């Protein structure tokens, strides 16, 4: 093998070593799935969030592949009003005694350069699993200026029909079943 071929092979091997997927563990202090849901058929919009989540993102920048796994503690729902939180946890809405968690698993399916712009996956909530596509509005990895360690973060959104998951409280009163999700996440490499 000539010198040029050896140099090319070494370059390719080095590039492939750098292109390995990296697993990022989601930071529960910087990850907040939030939502907006109709109240009384357009009378107002109720907004809330979940304050306890775990998960990971596997990201391969060079190969343009990746996956997402997130688990949400449904007991951590927070509307900013404890009476509303209690009602949401009850059997009439999320039934958190029977269904304490919701999970999302998906794969990155669209990219803009090195940044994913869409993930297709499934959401399991209230014992029902349905497809949900996330639109990723921003995705960035960079060194954290305080810790000097690499972090990745994203802002994503989706819409879902809550009645399709068996969470149809208020439908008889004219509540719209569409829910807008907003998800902000940050994570650091595992290990």
C-alpha cells in the first residue's frame, strides 16, 4: 500500500472513530415538558408542566441518526394550582395511581445540517400507545460555560388528541381535545 493510501485509510479510521454515537442523559433540572389545553371550548387555555422527568438522547452527528427515550412522572403535574393538580391526578383525568408514568420513544427522522429537526416515535400515556411526531425547533451541543463540559439542548413541540389516549375529561362540556406540547430539554454525556 502506498503512502497516500495509508494516509487516506488513517484519516477515514480516525473520522469513523469520532463519529460514534454519544448518549446524553437528560438533566431533570433543565427538562420540562409543558402543555396547553382548552378549557370550556375556547373560554380559556390551561397551561401546566411536568417537573419530574428522566431520559436519554443518543446522538450521532456524523451519521445523522439518533433516538430519544423520556419517562415523565405523571404525579409531577403542576398547573400552579394544587386543587387543579389533584384533579388532574385523579381517576377522572390521568389516573396516576394506575398509570404513574408516560413514556416517549422516538428516532430522529429529519435533519438540517448536523441538527435534527424532527423525531417520529410513540407516546404511551394512560395505558395507550399512539404515534407522536416532535418538531424540533432548535438543537445545539456546546461546552457549558460554567462546567466546561459538553451539553446538548433542544426545544421541541407537538400536538396530540388527548381523547385518543383515553383522557377525555370535559369532552361532554365542549372542551377541545387538542393539546399543544412544548418540550425543553438539556443533557450531558453519560458517564
